[in-house]
C-alpha cells in the first residue's frame, strides 16, 4: 500500500511547492511510482510540472475528483510528467485550477467534509508507492482534508521569525486531526528552507527550529533554484549536482529507507 505524504504549512512562501516537486522527482528517480497532488488553487505545482494550459485538463483535474458526484474516473485526471526520460512511468500529477477555491467553499456544506479527499484517493492509493500532496498556504478545509488522509507530513519552514511562530498553529491543527480524524498521522519533521547563512536572524531561527522540532534537513536560498521551471523541469533535473538537489535526494532516500524518523 502506498504512502501519502502531505507537504504543509499555512504560511506561503516557504518553498512547499518546490519541495513537493523536487522530492517527487527524487523518489521517481529511485524507481518509485509517485503521484503529485496539487491542492492549491494557484496551481503552482501544476505549472512547475509542465501543465501550463488549463484547457488541456479542463474537466479532468483535482476538482473532478472532489465533486459530490465525480463526473469522471479519477484515473482520467492523472497525467504523466517529467522532462527526464528516466521518469517515464514513474511520475504523475493530478493538476489544479483556480476554480478549486470555489470547490473548497462548496465542500463545507457536505457531510464528512474532512474525508472527501481520502475517499477519492482510496481508489488509487495502492497504485503508487507515494502520493505527495502540495497543500495550500492556509489551514482551510483543503489542508484539513490532506492531513486527514495522509500517513505523514513534512513541514517546510522558512528561517524567519514569522514562519517559526506560525508552526505552533499548525502543530495544534495536526494534534486535533490526530485526535479526531486520523490517529495514524505521523509528523516526519521540519525542513528549514530559504536559509541564508550570513543573516543573524536566519541563524537564530535555525537554532530555534533545531531546539524545538525534528529538523530533517536545511535548504539554502539560491537564485538558481528557479531555473528550469519555464521548461517544466524540477531543480533536480536541471542541476542534479547542486547542493539543494543533493539535500532533497537525501530526504527521498531517508523516506524510502525509513530513517527519516530517526532521532525524533
């Protein structure tokens, strides 16, 4: 049975999409079948994966599987992605569109609304080794749905004070989800992101993260990380030997080997 991993943080700009995309690619390069799930109405992950024209997947996207009466089979909403031929038959995505925000509002009026996504994914969970979900930058119903069906969660956190302060609210939400909906949810830990070693604040926040949380890895800020997006390429594909790529590939191997939980 596949593992569902949520990449979550209610604060935007902490590199959730970057981690989701690149971690998925890293797992796929290890010959694991990976499905990326874009749960953000901004559809950044969809764009990064190379699906740039919403008309190409109109009526066959994340909304299609969340509808009260799904209009299509979930398999019709799954698309192959990846510029690297090594990703062929290993990396897939269910894309998002801007209308997802309206769908989320409609979901509030439904029974068992926090389990809508779980019901949809139950049809395909066994077909993938990993389902990686890019959660939206708020603790709304879509994030709650993601946490309600996830086996584990990774929390990207930018090394600044506001991002650090926001972790407490996310912790409380995860604890409530575990108590009421998903007792098996496991928090893998925090990935410190956009770290600038020369800045005093970044170093102070990094120290606080290490003192208070299980920090899986630290990813430095690098302008080159944005390159390749226009071509639908992950950073790992564009610059496989870069320090960022190496770090994310290490996270992927820890997940596969089960060592990501060590020292918790």
